[in-house]
């Protein structure tokens, strides 16, 4: 006769557990590669694996968050098209992860605000290639820009509002 607590132990072992950041990033990168290759079944398999690990993917904002508070960005297709291996892409994303010893002050907000203003200036002058370059620079700093919402948010939790800039006369 089976012991009642044995089943409970077995069920608990199947519950979502936090995996380390590198493993999550690796699966996120592999999922994006499957999506880029239009292998939807494989991409869904990776999404399911991530969900079982307690990770939620936010495709519209290119980000993910785990139940234990880890978070990161989903690589863009441009990142994938550069031809790097999943290991090198995930290693780059892991390098960008703020260490646990760094507080929310680890981001230079003054620099971020300066870049945001410069990006808005470029957009108002219809210099979209410069605007895209600045967006990539912000991503490298761990900052996502949400144009529709007129806000930015960093991986460390810092956020701010984007003030519009008009070509004639400034903000």
C-alpha cells in the first residue's frame, strides 16, 4: 500500500521551480530561434518548458519574468540574425543581468534620460536610423523603451516618462 505522503512529495517535485538565470535565457534564445525558423511546435515546446519553470514570456515587450523575481529581455530577431550561437547570445544577455549586490541604483538614470531625450530629438527630426541606434544603446544598458506608453523601464526596476520633443523649439 502506497504511503500517502509519498504522492504529496512526488507532486511537489513537479511544481514549477526557479531555474538559474542562464538556463532560462538559454531556453528563451532557443525559443526565439525556433520562432524565427517558423517552427511553431518547437517554439511552443520551449514556451511550455519555461512556463513549467515559473517563467512568463511577454512577447509584446520582449521581456520575461520568473515567479522568483528574475527578469530579462527576449533577444530581437536582429540579435539572432547576427549568426551567433544560442550560447553566445545567452552569454551576452547573462552579462547584462544586474548582479544581486547591485541595487536599483545600478543604472545611471541621468545617462538614460539624456539618451531618451536625444532619441526623441532624432525621432522628431525623422532621423530614424539614429533613433534606432540609441534604442539599441539603451537596450545594452538594460533599458526598454515603450513608445506607445511614452515610458521607459530598466531591468533593475527603474522607470520614467518620455517627454515628446518637437523639431522646432524643443520639448
